[in-house]
């Protein structure tokens, strides 16, 4: 390799050189060792460059703060974001880029999983062992679901052939942990100070909001979490052996909103977010006519999509400009979600596809 | 600098799509770097923390309309810098804009040359170098850090400091010129130890 470095600044300008100084490894060590043997006359400039870089690093590191401050600032951020809920008013003006981004993510995922082999499974028993607390176990050997009430006010509707373990007194711990085998529907009491975790086979669900369903029987191929209300984060358990084969998406987790589900395939450790089979209207206890009107008369397409979006809590991605001239008249009150979309799309000559947990509308628009 | 195998770009992407965990990971990855960098722009640590806090709150709030960042680090550092300067401006309405100060007016006690002459020969080389670095004109020093520690291209440095690319190159070259002259003497003295 030709390395025409002459002065210290030539070395400093070289990304590989900097990489070696800041993060040396066996390869770069031997490369630069050889380099110095081959060009002894450059030793001095190299040493100067290296020393200067190390000093810069020292200077940056001397400005670091403590972990406590890092945590405190993040807590402030979380509090600020929780007190003022995020209202999304903008309807994705950059939808093309969004679609492209989603495609990239999907491609990335597919690529990683081709190279993956089944890894070790985690079971209810293994998960339970990670708890240092004394656990209470409830199992449902009956043929009907029953309710288990937890100390913090949360309740669990436990399905037949299922069992959960939990700590009788959450007060003394900084998180609320429940271990599940089988299926259960959770209604979790809000407590921002004590996140609620459900460990089910290899999947960890962290609750940020209120109610959701977890299905994880020992012999199941998949672990499924469906969200009813609120927000829920799911991730593959930390303890899974052979982590190298799992992508960060699976380790860092994904956030689920109402009507979304996450399915973890236990063979490949692939975590996929999608819509539940039959998305339900949000806040279904309010009369439909009051909460969500689906009677449209010469309504702008964007308003129609917005109404559907709000009623089902689902992201609909479309180009507002393209459909600016589209008007829509119909009564969709009694149609299920996908039928609503079929009817709308047919009338404005568009089509829809479901990507990840979003609905993407494409078409050429309307001419008046 | 990065031991985690997840790239900045993937974390950014996931944050835009609403992953709170990716958002936190991004924060954890950059908090210390940002504090350290921010304190160079203004030494008031509490204010720097506030600026970082606001920066991340805004990122989450506007995540739907955020673009695909070509360099996440560039975005974070340049945004933080702008925010701190804006805060400074609103706190001290009559103070001079830091960016507009002429180079000569910036604080610089002794020149490195005099300092070196006064030092004992056997003083710790490291401390000397650190001292010199701290005595560089702040803009030169900042450019030096951005280039050689943070790995930014000159065009990015120009974007962060809001100057022309050629000016960014000059800043770095000027700083290096002084440092190198001094470092040669030091290094010649210590070469025996290193090799």
C-alpha cells in the first residue's frame, strides 16, 4: 500500500490512522507497526500526530459529565414528553421519503434474517429464575379465563392453561415484573416511576400505557402481543444467548400503538409489527355517532383519511397534494376498516397497501 | 468511539418511526459527547444540559417531519451549537455574538512559545500539550476537535461553525502549525520512551 504521509498533519488527516489511535485493534496495530519499520524516517511525525490525537481525546473526555446527570436529563426529557402528549397535526408531507425509508428498513431486516439460525429458547421457568424476589404463582387449570388482581391495582385476565408469577408487593422494587406462560390480557395501572414488564418466552413487553394481550404458550412458534389501548414497547429478552445473530431492532425493541401487534417468530427471532386482524375503533365505549362520524358529503380525501386515521389510531400515509382535488361522498359508518378503505380508494381511483403498521395510499389523484 | 454495532442511521430511522427505545439509545450514545462539546461553547454546564434536553424533546416531537439525516452526529452537534448560541443571545441581549468576535480579541494568556520556555524540561509532556491546546484561540481549537476527534469533513465543520469551507481548513491548519512546532520538541525528547 502506498502511504505518502510526510507530516504529522498528513497522518492526522488519515481516517485509518485516527481509527488506530482511538480504537486500536490487532490488525491496525500490526499495520502501523510494519509501517514504522518500513519508513523509520516517519516515526517522529507519526508520534507527534498520535500524541496530539490522544490529547484531543483526553480533552473531550475531561468534559464528560456523570452518569447521574445523564440519567437526570433523560428523565426530564421523558417527563416533559409525557406531560404534553404529542399531537401530530402534520399528515406526512414527505410520504415518498417515508415509503422509501420503510422499504430500506424491511430490506435490512430480510437480509439479516437470511443469515440467521435458530437460537436458544427461553422458557417461563428460565425467566422466573432471573427474579431475585419471592414470586407468587397463579395458574388457570379451569376452562374459563379468570382475573388476577395485582398489588398495584393492575389486573390480569388469565386464559386457560396459562400461568403467571409476580411479586406480591411491588412497593419495594423499582419495576413491576410479571412472568407469563400462556395467554393473558393485561390492564396495567399507570405508574411512570415503576415500569411494568411482562416476560413471555423470549419476548419482553414494557408497558408505557394501559391494556394489551400477550400470547406465549411454551410450544407456540410465535409470541404475540396485541395492544388494545395505550402504548407498549416490546423487545427480545436480554438473556437470549447468541445475541450476535439478533438485530438491534429486536434487542432495542419496537413501540406498539392500539390496533398494532408484534409477532416474534421464535425460530428466527424476527420481530414484526403489523396491524391486528380486525382493528377496532378506539374508545369503543363512546357512541360511534358522537365520536367518529363516517358520513361524508363532498368531503376532501384528506379529511376522510384523517377521520379513519383518528378513529382507528392507525397511520395513513398519502400525498396530500396528489389527492387535493378528490372529493368523496358516502356513509361508511357500519363498514369494517378494510371495507372502508376499499370503498374510499375505489371512488378516488387509488389503491392501498399495508406496510409495517401503516397504510399507504397511492394513486394519480383526481381531475375536476 | 462506537462499540455498539447499531449504526446512527438505523437508530435515527427507528426514532423517526416512533421507537422510544431507539430514541433513548441515541440519547445515551451522544449525551456525553454533546455535554463535552457544549461546555466548550459555553462553560455553564446547567445551560448546556438544558439545551441538550430541549434538543431531544424537539427531536421526538417533530420526529414525523424530520428528514433522513445524512450524518446524525452532524445534526446533533450543529443543532446543539445553534441552541446554545441562541440561549446566550437571549440571556445577554447586549453581549457580542461570539461568532463575530475577531480572532485577536479572544482570550489567550501567554503564547504557547513563552509558556514552553518557562516550563521545566522534565514536566509531564501530556499536561503541556493539554495546556497548549486550551490556549489555542477557541475557534481554532473547536475546528481542530471537530476535524480530528469527531471525524467531520471540512464542509461539515464549515456548516457547524457557519463559516466557509476554506476558512475551516485555515483554522485547522493554523492550529496545527503552532502545535506541531511545539510538539516536535516534546516528541524528540520522549521518543526514547515510546520506541
